C-alpha cells in the first residue's frame, strides 16, 4: 500500500486525507496543534459554540459537487447573509457593500452622487486604492474602505495592495435587496452545534494522526521529513503549511496578517439586528475590525448571546499579503516543490481561499495522484 504524508490537520489536510484514503493510500497526518480543523474548528465558551472567525460555507451557485461533499457528513442549512459597517464620520451603521438606499440618507449624499457620476467604467486600476476610488468615489472610499483596509493589513497606504480580485464597477454599489451574494453564491452552515468537527473526525478515520507535532526538517527531494528524532517518509507528501518554512526561508519570509480574538457574553438574547451575523468597523480610532454574533450562525439557543471581537495582529498567520512582491516570492518557493510533493490550503497556496475554493483545489489535485 502506498503511503501519503500530510503536513497540517486543518480543513485542507483533513479533506485531502479523506480522498487519499479512497485511493487506497495509507495516510499519516502531522498536526502542530491539539485538534483537527484549524480555524474552522468549533469550540465552546460557557456553552456557546464559536470558531476563530466566522466560517460559513460560501458556494458558487450551481457547484453541486461542493454541497454534495458537505452533505455527506453534515446537515447543512441555508443562511441569508447581510453585512453592516459602522461609519464613524456619520455616526451611523450602513449596509455593506455601499447600498444606493443608504447613500440617499447620508449627510454628504450630493457630493457622493457627483463622484459616482464621473466614474470611468474603462479605468484600469493597478492597486486596491485606485480601484475603489474609481469604483465608488473618494467619499465612500473613506467611509467604508480606506481605514478598514489599512488596519486590517496594518499598512499605511492601500496602494501597497496590488493583487486582488478586481471586478466591474457596476457591482460596487449595491441596489435592490441588501442581501449578499444573491444569485451568485449559496451561504450554508451546519445544523450541528459542533459545526464542522464531525467532518474532520470522519475524514481522518483510519489515518494515523500525530498531534503537537512540528517538522524539524523538510527533505522533500527525498519525500521525507525529520520529526522528533526520526525520519518519516512517504510516496506522496501533501503540505498545507507555509512554503517559506518548508524551504527554510531561503528566499525570505512570506508575510501574513493574523487576528486576536476576544469573546464576550452579553445579557441580551441578540445583539445585532435579526438578519445580521456580524458588523465591521471602518474607522481609524479603534483597532478592532469586526464583531461576530455566533449564535446567528450556529443556531445555538440561549437567553444570552456571545460576540467575538477581532483585532488584526501578527500573533498568528491567517491572511496572506496580496502584493506583487509577496506573491512573486511565493511562486519562487513553489518552483522548488519536487515531484510527488504538493501544496494545498490558504497557507500552502498563499491565497485567501475559503473552504469551497480549497475543496475544488482538492478535486483537481486528487486527479493527478
């Protein structure tokens, strides 16, 4: 029987293990933490289920393969997704993306409408700031985007971000319903109070999982790693960690921003309006970027509610920096990957991917193995 070695037991590592088992591989997983699932793992705080950041499943409409996979393990329910942003200059909460109905009640609506009237649909932006100023005007950019992005990435200028999903300006201002992703994505979440946990556990059934295990040395050219005084080898190696670490930072460090999470239980049944799961804070005065009301996602029943407060930090690695220099550095590392060694996941592919995108990556990768 062929052997597969997987570095990391997060979403990508667990799901890849499931598909490798189906191809009759003997699978070994090395996980640095105490649990499976990474950031998608559900924990409990005085009875309240939560994850580190919201992890609702976003699926492109018509992508039945992704939904079918999750339905094998979980009882998924559909959610309606709405977003709020607190705009400090107006002392007001507005829908996000900026909505035409909210613009009508803004104190500087005349200025905003003038800026919107001169947008250039043919403008070719080269960075995040220029794109958004052309797409929604300088005033809305400062209200919703500018300071939020700067504190999210801990940067001084949004021109630094020059690799991201540019899109047509016709969708930058929302009209009609304030619901997000209508006709574009399905939004789903498990009915199980422990979220995706059972999926992770079932995916690794029959695998050898080593927790609290870090690789001391990678020798991918020999398809082996050195761990706790011994070499572990395999026919196939799947990496879900950051490639700069795998190759001993030979080209320098890949940059990431992380989050600090604070949990607070409040003596009210709900904190946010009925349809809203979380709210963003776009001002420069406070360091936090988002609050999440988890029972809106999980369906947990309680007379109280719990919110999570997210503050950008460098204490962990969650979001890869989307700049030309950082992505180019990642590609140099990628070129070092030898035959029968593959890299997956948000860190492994240095891409801000959600579960649906990672699963589709796995669908494609498993065909090659």
